[in-house]
């Protein structure tokens, strides 16, 4: 049994380690083989970018060597996939080699697409990359007051990051003693401040209490020096624009025409690619599922995929279905946080933020490495 994992991020790492644990005996006996092809030898803990942006973490803390996170029985190579040949159970990688499989898992993630909005890359700070998070931190360090606009485009990964950066900025400005010289303004594309209704219901009074203003039904159209224009015809003036740009799936997915926008059509329960062979599984950001693109989503999906691949092999059919489970911490203000847990049928019910949840999230920022290794 040859299992090929494409992508060594959150989803790929968790699924590969989970499979290695389930197939220990078969791996030792040479009856199973797990092969991971990725695009980087380093693994980034992306949620840490939020903390880099406000100077609470250093970039080095976000990385581990990918090999060190994987069960030693997994073969790991940095050799990105360039072509998927589902009819032949094969992929071709950048080195020109072909790799065969019995089951393939695609978890190549997503990328920001600021180019979709004219002027956005030039006029905004985007903390979704290491370089961007550091640049924002430097801008903030030199900021002495004015109007900060946090503008959100869709779709984007991490449903809570736009709210979190806004609340964390509030704390940052307060600590720096420049909160009274700053106006924080938030824009969101639909008719409330968050796509999840109960999260919007929780966040709106928090914004009101903290004096954070907001404009909903604001779809970014164009950014110019000092002003962001919306499709709806309104304008948001800024001294500092922080943007969460719309995202796309990875280029390799688009080039291979696996799904519009780089999002692969995926069965919401089995996580098999729609219209492809039964042995093609998809997880993490790269699915087209109508759920949050988050590390926890990739984690819960990975558990289902690993169990079903083993079950297909050993008992001839799947045993589990993915129920849409997602768990997200939400950093609020004043070193407090809450969380949202939900699935396809049950909406989140965020509670009042507490300091203990904030400290739990802070601890999870370190514990993540144990989770990626399959120890949590
Ligand atoms: C600022 C920020 C804050 C966030 N906060 C949270 C949070 O608090 N909680 C949460 O749950 N999630 C959070 N996320 C989201 C989370 O990081 C992603 O949803 C998660 O990493 C998705 O996992 P993935 O495996 O789909 O993709 P990734 O983790 O992005 O991994 C993709 C992998 O695919 C590889 N790859 C790319 N192209 C190829 C190719 N052609 N061939 C082979 N490999 C390839 C890449 O090298 C990478 O290893 C946050 C993200 C950001 C940016």
C-alpha cells in the first residue's frame, strides 16, 4: 500500500503521522509506505504571524524543520508536485520524477491574492506572511496615532484572524499609550461583522464597547494612497491600512484544472475529491467546502481521512464521516480570549472572553508542535 501525501503543512503533517501510527506494523514489514512531497523543508506555525505583527513573538519561533515533525517511517522530500495524473495513479514532481500511489492526499493549502484588488499590495500591510507580519510590526512601532483600517476580503484562511488582529491592536495601542490618538475601523464584505452569525453577534457589542467603528457590506474595490474604495461606493480613509486579502488555492491546483480558484471540489463527508477516483482525498484549505479554512479544520479532517484510508485497505470500506468540525480560539481585548466550536449542523456559541482562554491559546502556540507530531 503506497500512500502519497502532497503538502507538508498542518493537514499533510497530521494525516501522515496519524497514518504512520495506525500502520506501524505494516510500515515495519514493508507492506505500507508513506511518502510526503512538499514545497518547503520548513514548517510554519501560521497562527503565530498574528503575534509577530504586534511584537509578541519572533519569526524564528514560528518554524520547525519539517523532517523533525514526522514519524521516522515517513519518507519526506522537498520536491513539489507539478502534475496530477489520476488516471495512472501518478504525480510528476518538479525534479521530473514520477511517483506512484494507491491513495493520494492533497493538502497544498492556500495563498493570498492581493493582486485581485488594484493598489492593495502597494498601500496596505498584510500580516499573512512572515515578511508582511514583520513589516506591519515595524510600521506599528513607528505609528504615533491616526486612523487604522482593518479591511477583510473573502475567502480567507483563519476566520477569526481579522477580529483577533483588531482586538489585539486595541491592546497594543493602549499599552503604547496612543489609543486615544487612534481610531480603529473595521470593514467586512457582508451585512454583519463576521460570516458566522453568532460570532458577529458576540463581536459587535465588543467593538461598540471598545470604540472600534465598523462598516459592513464593504467589498474592497481599490486602494489608493490614504483611501480604500468599496464596490458599494463608499470610502474608508486611513493612515495605516491592514488588509486581509482574498485568497486562492495554490497555482498547481489551478494549472492542473482541479478546481475553480484553486479550490478542489470535495465531498463534505468523505473528503474524497468529487468526480475523481475513490483514492483521491483532499483536506485543509484546498477543499472547496463551505467551512472555515483553519488549521483545526485540517486537523479534524486529517483524522477522518487517515482512518478511512486504513479502513478501506483493511476492511474494504470507510468507517467515518467528517461532520464539519472546526475549533477556533478568538483573541479578544485585555488579554482575554474566547473560542468558537461548530460543525455543519451546530453553529458556534462564543462565550464571554476570559483570561484563562487567552492563556490557553498562548500555551497552544507552543503545544502546536506536539499536536502536529500526533502527540495531542
Ligand atoms: C495569520 C494567520 C492566523 C491563523 N490563525 C489560525 C488559528 O488561530 N487557528 C487555526 O486553526 N488556523 C489558523 N490559521 C490558518 C491555518 O494556518 C491554515 O488554515 C492551515 O495551515 C491549513 O493547513 P493546510 O495543510 O491546508 O495548508 P498549509 O498548512 O498552508 O500547508 C500547505 C503545504 O503544502 C505545501 N505545498 C504547496 N504547494 C505544493 C506543491 N505543489 N507540492 C507539494 N507541496 C506543496 C506547502 O509547502 C505547505 O507545506 C491562521 C493562518 C494565518 C495566516
